[in-house]
C-alpha cells in the first residue's frame, strides 16, 4: 500500500497540493487581495451540491469588534482575530425556503434530511475554497470552536431562522511552516464490500507510534500522545451538548 501511496503522491500537482495540507495558525500581515478572495470563493461555488440546493452563506467578518467577539467564543484562539480574513460558513436553508414561498409553496421545515443536505453542502463548499486557497499560496485554519456558543455567533452575525454557523475559517499568507500531520493508514479507512474491523487494532497501534513521533518532533505544541488516546479524550466526554437545542431554536432538526 505504501508504494501505491508514494506513486500517487507524485502523480500531479493537485494531489501533491492535497497531500501537503497543514493548518496554519500564524499569518503575515499581507492582506488577501480582493480578486484572490473572489477567485477562491468562486471556486468554492463550483462544488457539487445536493439537489443543487447551494445551501451555504459565507459571512466575511471585517468588523474588528465582531472578530474579537468571535475570538472570545472560540476560547480566545488569537488567529481568529489576527488572520487577514475570517469567514464564517453558515448552512442556509432560508434562501431556498424564500424561493419556495416566492413560487406559492409552503416550505416543509425542520426535517433532519434538510439539515444533512445543508451541512454537507457547507462542508464541501468550504473544502473547495480551502483547496483553491492553498493552491494560490494561502494558509487556512478551520474554527469549529465557534460552536462553543453558536447562539452568541448567531447574535453577532444577525443570522436568521434556518441558518446556522457550521464553522469559521482563518485565511491568509502563512507566517509559519508546520509539518504535515500523518493520517490514518488507508487500510484502516477503506474496506472492500463490507465493513470490517479486521487488522484495525494493529494498524492503529502502528499509527499511534507515528503520531507520537510526529508530536514529539514537531516545532509547535509538542506532546506525548498517540491518536487513539486523543479519541478517548474526545469521545469520553460530551462535546457541545447544547447543539441539539440550539439547532432546534434555529428551525433545524425538529423532526
Ligand atoms: C471542521 C473543523 C473544525 C476545526 N476547528 C479548529 C479550531 O477551532 N481550532 C484549531 O486550531 N483547529 C481547528 N481545526 C483544525 C484541526 O485541528 C486540524 O485540521 C487537524 O488537527 C489536522 O491537522 P492539519 O489540518 O494540520 O492536517 C478544525 C478542523 C476542522 C475540519
């Protein structure tokens, strides 16, 4: 499998670009030119979209008071304030519902399926933007920590019903060159014809060793931990249990 990975890795510049992704948390002060921003957002819009709903709205946050407020929601992560650009990606059913009403229909609301469609659209759109941005030398960091207090984000950005903030994105020219973080072996994530956990424990143990070596050697934020231990920390507690109530208050997943 390794030899396949290596030969694919060098196959073309797009695959090289994808394989060289790493989150950037320190940016130069160089602004992102407007035409570059427009180009990467246009590329984002080319993403596939379930039922062609195009269920996403991006809020570009240039008001520094709002940036500071969003940084505070995100545990004070300073790059939310410092990045030349900060975008909030919102799943948006409202626009399509207004179109439904425009044509005399009454939109069905609160369906879990609609929530999945809009959330998936938003993620695909964002990742297209990320790849486009990285292809022109920009660095990015997603900010899921906006969901620490999504009601506050909704208030800061005046989000209406049927719209919710999925995550933020810091964007700018990198002022650091962090190492690429190893991913799970393909054998762990890809199965053939049916789900199986055969060989999983051994492969993950090997990956834990790779991750320990990565964390021990990396420049910033060194730690002694494998990946599976991280999962124990992550899933061993209730992360953001307020989300269900919040989503319902915005008109999502009531049925
Ligand atoms: C939806 C999403 C939310 C994330 N939220 C945060 C965040 O709030 N803060 C942060 O520093 N990194 C955040 N990250 C970045 C991940 O920690 C990072 O992608 C992961 O550790 C892999 O590292 P890499 O991107 O450098 O390869 C987020 C990533 C995703 C996809």
